[in-house]
């Protein structure tokens, strides 16, 4: 039987987990860290930064607030089945901390792309003897019978993946509550008042960091920087400043090694973007004998909303930014927008593009460091789990 927690017990136990992971000595051994580096592709400082971003948002105050909002005392906690995607650790911790805050048992099905972190996280709960050690389980991608069972029986399912995958999961789940999160993208907007020579280097570093961390994977990784013309700095100066930092971060946050198939696809996309930038009278900055990292100024509708793998595409605009004409297929699919400049002006710009309103609006460099309580895909998961738990408890009484 699972232990019966009070709110104070739960908040304390969650903070213990967070603290063990954000300290210099994480609760797993060097061999496990090496295994995680191999599985994720994140190495050295990139691995440390990815882990830090996965746990650091969950401060004592944030966790106390989450538990206060979502917690219900029960001897028989409901089960949340999480079908994860990609290799970003913060997605796993986001689900786990939210579910445990609402006193749910969590079953994680990691992506075959990176199946190790979920298991190491589960192992760490045993290592630190967390009161939640019996609340988190992992089902690996090859364990099809277990996956099928939880798909059909878990009280709640949170699923990430391609749109067609989400539709199939919804079909299997039927009337059982399912949160399906399909394809989402993010971008950056730089307004002309932010193009100040004094702060140019800081702005360039912020953009480069958002494009470098996680190698541009994940729904909060930006694909395009929309830059308003007319600032103190020229577009060329901005491109050069960003490129300097992209090169620096290529060394400081080592990129993961691409498979041959990945390298082929990404290089082809980058080459097409390169040709478009040149043909449109734009600018391309990249290493002489490689395609990445790259900074490209494109003066016509970009071919791609995201080239990927540390490729910064800048698109200039003057007065109005019509996102519908640039990327019509992204309507309703914007996860985050990072901005530099006036918050009031960026809000007005978004109001002119209502179908592109983001779920998360942040200053540049914070795009991939959302707070613990951000509404991913527009949903407060803790609040939703609390409501569903109350419904479940009411049905049990009737």
C-alpha cells in the first residue's frame, strides 16, 4: 500500500528530490552519467546544463504552491501514464513533479530516442530513499504488453508525439481522460528598440543560447528570429554578434553527434536555407568546411519554420509581421515566443496574429527555461489532475 501523505510531507519529499539533483553530486554514479550522455547525446557542460534546467525550476516555494493547488490525500492514488517524446530531461521532470504534486502515481514510457533518463530518475528515488519511490515506475519502449495495459487502464494519460500518433492513442483510450500534445513550435521576435549597440552582445548571446541548448530539439526550441528593422544596430551587426556566440557555444555546449541519416537530412535543409539566403540578398555565416553552426539572414518567406541543429534563421520585417502568410500551417501550434524589446509592443503584435498566440511568452534567453508553473500547451496540469481526482473520488462514494 502507498503511504498516505499530508501536503507538507509531499512538498518536503519533492523538494528533497530536486535538491539531490541540482547539487554538484547528483544521486547517480559516474557510470550512469556516462550512460546518460551516450543515450541523450548531451556531453560535458551540455549534459550538466540539461540536467540543471530539468530540476532547478522546482524551488521550495514553487513546489509548495503546486502541492497546495493539486494535492488530495488518498490511500489509493490514481495513475497517470506519460508517453514521452524526444531527449529533453525537463519533459520528464515536468510530468513527474506535476503528477506527484497532485498525489498521482506516475508510469513513464520514455521515447526510444532517449530511454535512459526516466530509468535513472526512478533509480535515484530508491538511492535517496524518497517517500515517493513507490510512486514512479518506468515502462520501456519494447515492453508492449505493459504499454497496452496502461493505455487501456490508466486513469489519466499524457501523450506527446506526432499528430497521427496522438490520434491513435485517443482512439485506444476511448472515454478515459487523455491529454494529447502534438506538434508545436516556437520563435523569437526582436523589436527595433532592442537593437542597441550597448546591449548587442548580451542580446546576441541570449539568442545563441536559446538556439544552442538541446541542439534545437523540443517544442520550445526556436526556429526563426523575426527582427524589426530600423534599430540602432544593423542586421549584419546582429548576425555577426550571434554567430560569434554560436561558435563559442558549439565548443562550450558540445552538440550531439548526428547519425548518418540525420546528418544527410539536416545538411540538405541547411543547404536549401543557405541558397535561399544568398539568392534573396541576405547573409550567411558558417564554418568554411561545415554547415553547422550557421546564421542566415533571409529576405523572403523562409523555406522552413525550423532548419534545426543550431541554425539561426533571421527574417526582417518593418511594420507589420503577418505570421499567417509566412507559416499558415503553424496556426494554433505556437508553444512559446521569446522577445527582446517592449512587452506592450510584443503583445500588440501577437494580438494582430491571434492564431499564433503562444502558451508561453518570455524574454529572450528564458525561452527554454520556463518556470515550474508554466502552462504547457495552455493547460495547468496540476489543476486538471486535482479536478479529475475529485471526480474519481466522488464516483467512488456513489
